[in-house]
């Protein structure tokens, strides 16, 4: 079985739960931002008070999903260096770290995780793939030892 060129060398993530939660909260957060921008545009164009109520509700949703997204990004740890690859801080970045300007390294990793389910840790430079299964060690296959 051959690997595709994009996932060549990418490691598996043993505990995918925090990454999947971060992807879900990021999706909800970006969706609430789009809803807020749309409702803001509609409010400017029409000026109806019902739209203002929905806009306030969407602003509350943006704040809530940001808080949940931040908490889930803090729990997602790199299996190798135990850094937080989805949350940027002032620590030194690896030379292979990926960043899409004007975004920071953490948001870039989170968008990459959300779109293609792969990311590169900004601290150790290791690529990870959520779809890749962990390798079996010592020749173990289907319960045989």
C-alpha cells in the first residue's frame, strides 16, 4: 500500500479526541462569525429590530464558541513535544513550521486541521495526520503476539 505524497512521513495522532473537539468548535466559531457578518449586513440594509436581536444573539454565540474553541485548543497536545500546536505562544518556532500570513501559526494549524485533517507542530516541526492509523509494534497483527 503506497502513501500519497502529501501524507508521506506524517505521523498518526494517538489521542484524536482533543483535535476532533477543536475542529468542531472551530467550525462552529467560524460559522457564527459568518452568521454575524451576514446579519450585520442585513441590519445595515434593512434596519429591522428583529434582525438586531438575531445579531446580538450571534455575537453571544461568537463569544461562547471562541471560549470553547480556546479551551479545546489548549487541551490538544503534540504527542512528541507536548506543546500546544493549535495555540500560538511566544516560544521559538521550528524552521519547518507553517504559517499563512496574516494568520499566526496556531490558527494556520487549526485551519489545516479543519480542512485537510493534517497539521505540522510549530514547536517540533513534525507533521501529523488524523486519518493515519497508529503503527503496530513488534509484528503484532490482529491479536497475535
